[in-house]
C-alpha cells in the first residue's frame, strides 16, 4: 500500500533523495527523528524499508494508519530503556535477515549520548546514517493548522533525504546532513515570500514592539511595509542597493521589509563608526540614497553621510494618504506576490542565491569589509536555529542588536520567517528598559553579549527575566563564573554561541539539553561554543602546515557561508577556498564534540620567535582576581628589542600591577606570556563597539598612546596608578 502513502503525501511534500545507491540490502540505517512523518517520507524516497519509529513521533490516528500501511513498527514510549533496547535488537535481526531497516532515534546522530545508534554500532552488520532535512516546522507535522493551508501557501514542502556512507556514524552523519541541506537549496523560497505569506497565516498575532510605537500585529506590519514600498518606489527607482540608517525599531524593520519586497539589497549603515565610516560603506556599496529618521538623527547626535541623498522617513510617511493605505491593505489581504512586487516597483525577482544584504564587519581588528549575504545563507541559518533551539511563532525575542550587526540582521529575518515576535530596544545599555520591555511583553528569548548581561545581572531583579526560557550570548568569550552567577540570579542558563559575519553568522551554539528514556545529550557545556549548526561542516587545520590537526584554525563549509566580500575578489579568495571559509580562530574539539575557542590568529603576538596568545593571558588575569566580568583586555605594542611586547588595558582593580604579575607566575604560564608591571594601563572603561563587542583597535591605540610615549626605563606603575 506504499503507493497510497505516496499519493497522499504528494500535495504536501516534494522529496529529494541522494545516496540511494549507497544503501544495500541488509543495511541498518540509523536516522534522528525530525517530525512525525519521517518514516513515511523515507518509505517514499527509498522504497521498501522496514522502519522502527518512536511512539512520541507516531502522531495521531491518521499518521499511525499511514505507518501501518508501510509496515512500520512503533517503539513504545512507556517501556523505557528496555523497550528501546528491544526495538534496536529487533531492527538488527531484521537487517540480518536481508531487509533494509531504518531505526529512528530521538537523539542527534552527530552528537554524543545517543542510545539507539550505540546499539547499532555494536551490531555485527554495516550501519550508516540517514539524514532528513526540511520537514520541521511544517503544518502537517506539528498540528494545530488545517491541511488545506498548503493550497493557500501555494507550494509543497521540499524535503531532502540523504543516506550517508558506512563508517563513523557521527562523522558520516555530519557529511550527509551537509549534503541534505545543499540538496534542498533550490526548493527554498526567498525572504519576500516569508514577508507576505507568514503574516497572512498569523494575521492577528503580535509581531513587533518598540518603546515609541508600542506593538503592532503581523497583518498591520505587512500593510505598512507595502505602503512604505509604494511610497519609496519613485525615490529608489532602479537602485539595486539601498542604504538604511535606522535603529532596531518597528520603522526600521518595515523599511527593510519594503526594500526586500522591492527586490533591493539592503545596506544597514553602522552609525557607531561616525560619518567617515558610513561614507566608506556608501562608497563601497555604491549607494545613492539613505533612508533615516530625523528624530533618530537628532537624538543620537549623528552626522548623516555626504555624497548620497538622505531621505527622512517622516517626510515619506506624509506622502501616504488614505487611498494609499487602503490600497496597501487590499494588497496585503489577497494580492499574489507577483502583483505586490509590481505595485512596489520591484527591480528584480529574487533567486535563492541573490545577495539580500550587505553587512559591513565591525572593523575591530582592521578596515571594515562588506559581506554579501544571500537568501540561502540567512534562511539556512534561521532554520538551523529553529531546530537547535526549538523556535517557533510562540516565541518573543528581545531584539537589541542593531540591524547593521550580523546577528541583529539575522534576528530580524528570523522573526519574519518564523513569525516569532520581535521586541525592539534601540539602547541595550539601558538596563531598566531591558527589564521593563522583557517583563512587559513577556519576551522568551534574550540575545546579548556577556558585557551587556553583566550589567543586567547587577541592575535587574530576577523577576524581570521571569518569562525568559533561553539566553544566547556571543561576540565575546563567556566567563564560566559569570555564567554560573547569572544562572543563580535569573534561574536561566546562558547558551554561548560562535559565529562570524562571513557565516551569516552562526557557526555553532550550545543548545538546550535533550532528555528522553535511555537518552541524555548535554547540549550546553560552559566553556565551549557548542556543536556546529545543522548542515555546517567544521575542520581544524594546522596554521603552519595546512594539515588536519586536533587543535588549529577552524575552516567552515555550509549553507551559511557568504558569497564573498563586496568588490574585493582578492580578499575573498584569501579566505574562501573550495567553499571552505577560514575564520582565523584557533579551536579544538572537547571530548563531547563541542568546539572550544583558544584564540584568534589576529590576537597573537610573535615575541622571541614564539606565538603568544592574548586570550590565554586574559583568562589567567581574570582567574587570579576571581572576576566574573571583563576587567582586562590584552593587546601588544611595538618594542625595539623584541618587535612586540604584551600590554594590559584594564579598569580599576584592587590588586597592584606587581601583585598581578606575581600571581600570573603561579599560573603555569611561560615567562614570555607574562607582561611587565610597567605595561599595565588603567582606563575608566574598556572600549566597546556599539554591539557590545570589545573594540580591539581602540584597546591597542590606548596602550600605544600610554606606553610608547614613555621611556623604556619608566618606573613601575601600579594597577591603580598607570
């Protein structure tokens, strides 16, 4: 009866399959559950396969009926570990009898701690991974939505199923998962589809909020984006790229949505770099217009860039009359996407590989570069986050990162793509406002840097974060003692992640733990930056020899890797080879398969022929004073004898510089790693970028100005005297 199952699934799914020729009779396929229709999809893709499905993923009556039609067996969820073991043994026996068997496990194959794949590995027969990518988040799996919604959406769900090679189950699962994500690429829809169809499915759900305008619902947000797009049609004309100078807010999100609906690449300008930095970005992106707000420019005391036409949003809003609003409402209500594009004056029809945003790097260690990010880059990162963190329309995200920041850009489109509400707050330094907005709108997810989180822990009562279920940190190293103090204060764990603007941005992240009968997978390990995101491959390479290494420079390959640097093909070729992006970070894997960042190549000094890591010295300094917040920033300055010498920029601490140096000598650090007492420089506050990330260029400049102006024989300065 498998033909009947195939016919029933035809309107809802389009299945892409690879590696079918790798599957031989008598093979035991091991697959991690993604959704309740996994077994039916595998049967459609691979033909006669005996499936063993966990009861938690068997679904209701109709789905169970489908499983019976294909001869699948359901693993009891109440039998505990014994039931799991018995199912594994039955699957092995069926495979030994010559059948192709697929054993579904509730645990991730590419992670440690799975129960069923361990049983498979012990069996005396070939076992190989099977990976399914794409069914998560569909209406046909999670319930609560009528099936006829698929016809209103106008498309089927594209699913990729890939059989991996025999061998190490976790390593081959990662390879197969990457292949699956790349396989389903051309079945993905671009972000303009999400902008229109997502709000139509959740018309009256909470969408955006900010301190100025309050809150709006999804249908009103869509109407506003269409109205703005039509009002800006004449101003934007045939421009392929448009500049936006707005903070994270409802207005900023609507302008971004309007630009993407119009087929235009968005360039959100980094207003923390001043006029010179914004003008550099405008020149590199060849911008002709920049949309901003007069109120924002005045309040932030900004000097808009010259050489481009600066358009104030307040003036644009005055051109939208009652007729324009009604017409936008009608388009939002029922017009097909092609008609909305035409009415907005779209300059192109998006393809999945087109550049949707140009994001300029922070420039913390060098000149900012424009990174071209495609629809595929963003959507794959969004859907990877959806899987890793179990995100959905029920979530409300506190959005404090500016749109010019790669993570702020991701969060904007994550909210639009998944219809997760976004609570905007332009100033993350206002701890009281952070607490009030989180509590007032019931935010469930908070994303910030450890520097900002330290401030929140000091100033906010635990109840302010009472609705928060997930806290994600990035951009700088998370101190283990601070993470424990934050958990004790707010009652919620911090999940540290790792990324780069060139990777759209998430490469890996710590995730919530997974627990089930017979399965415990610890997703959050403090001191690490987690496992690679779904579909992302990571390899470690020795920086000197270029050979694989247990600890080395991390190379990343996956659907999240950028198209390249804007107008800089030579620099693109330096960091992007055969699809592998070189991050410049020194990383190792721990015993559980999590990434541990050691340092950055750019944060090393070569002293006496030896590479000295700044990050390791910072860790030691914080350890000797038992700090839970960032007190020290290590850099290097020129030295006539050795080329460079270590310098420490710090805020006021109780310990004298001589005492700190003596404590460092007891930390098992080589002598060459230990700075001299004279090379400690005290400042009122450590310099940070607008995103909360340490401004390493400013740290070096402070050290050079303080130390190079004084003679080498200057008297020793204490930590409180420098």
